[in-house]
């Protein structure tokens, strides 16, 4: 890590805001990347409750270059942006803010990070049916990104929150050309929708540490040729992924999406290509420790 004496009046500051943020790996990832690239940047974490004031402070501070936004501020942050892309407005949340001389631009990297993980795994999306488990923020970002960047046959949405799933289905219907199906999540609906799904994406916290033995999909629901993607990355391989792998299916780990979205943020913060190997090593070291 850079010595404190190397911090100067020209140092660019980046930060993550959220509540809580004590668990965040972002400072370790980004500072290691800044150091590897010899950049005069530093990345810190702030627990924030008053988002409006935090963003006003960012706007006023000339050296405050970039911000990562995490729970619970991804939606409210949008209200204080000068510019947001149409896609991110459809998604309804952002996780990145760039400060250009007091003008704030908001964007999301979760969806593109997931898309890159899927494509890096060699998965062809055109003409395929995607089953999304969960209709929250991660599901919104991924569903819109996939629908905008691939010629999907359909997206099926399952969730236990009726209002949330109806809203996401309506937004996808209005904002994309993809056929959208939505249903309440139950053992029966999971079993039924698994039969026609080519790509299954778990966007719920089921299977996350410490409840690592949990999975929404019974082993008997898998069929040959399916791909299973879990956005959960603690543990590195969830029960869902273990079951899918044991059934001979291709799996995509959530850590790949996490690293990809951090890489995209780094490149927007700095304008240079990210040291992907360094960032991946730091993440894996922390998650395995």
C-alpha cells in the first residue's frame, strides 16, 4: 500500500458509501489496483445515512473523482445526478458516480459485470430462455442488461414479493422487446419454470454465508445443457452451484460478476485499463482467508 507521504494535493479520492460498509472489499481491491498502475488515487469507505449531503460534498470537492454506491443508497442516489443513461433509468438504480468538475454522472456496473461473466463462460444468449430467481436490484440490473444486449427468447421472473415482481415485469415489458413471464415463487413454479430454462440466475441471498446449505432449486430440477449462475459470492461456490456442477452443468460464480463490476468502476474512475489479475488476486485472497 502507498505510503502516506505519497498522498499529495493532487491525489484523486474515490470512495464507497453505504450503510453498513465495514464488510466491503472495495477499498482493498481498488487501492491494490491504483498501486499496481502507479496512479495517484486513494479509495476509502464511508458509512453514510444522508446521501444528499454526501453527494453535495462530492460535487464541491475538486479531487473527489469517483464513488461506489451500495445498499441502501442505489436508488436514492439517482435523484442527485446531472446525467444518467436511459438504460440505467430503466433499471432504476445505480452503483457508480463520476465527478467531472462538479457535474455528477451516475451509472450501473452490476448488469455489464454479469453480462461479461456470462460471455466469458462461453454462454450463447441469443434465442435462449433465462430464469431469474428474485426481482430485486441485482435482478433488475441483470435482466435489463441481458434484454438490451441479446436476442433472448424470454425472461421468466420468480419472487415472493408480488408487487416487486409485477413492477419489474411491467418495466421490462415497457423498456425491452423481450417476452417477459412472471410468477410467484414456490416449489411448483420453480419446478415448472426450470423445465424450459437455458440459463438460471439466482439473484436472491439464498445460499449466502452463513446459511450455505440453502438452495432454491432441488437437484431433480436440473436438465442437461443448462447453465447456472449465482450472484452470491460468499461462499465462492454456493450449494446451488455445487448441485449444478455435480449434475454436469456449466456454472458461473458470483465472484466473477463482482470482479467485473469493480473493473468497470476502476476504468471509469481512472480512464485506464484495470489490472484484472491484481484485482482478482486481492478478492480471492480475502474471500479464502
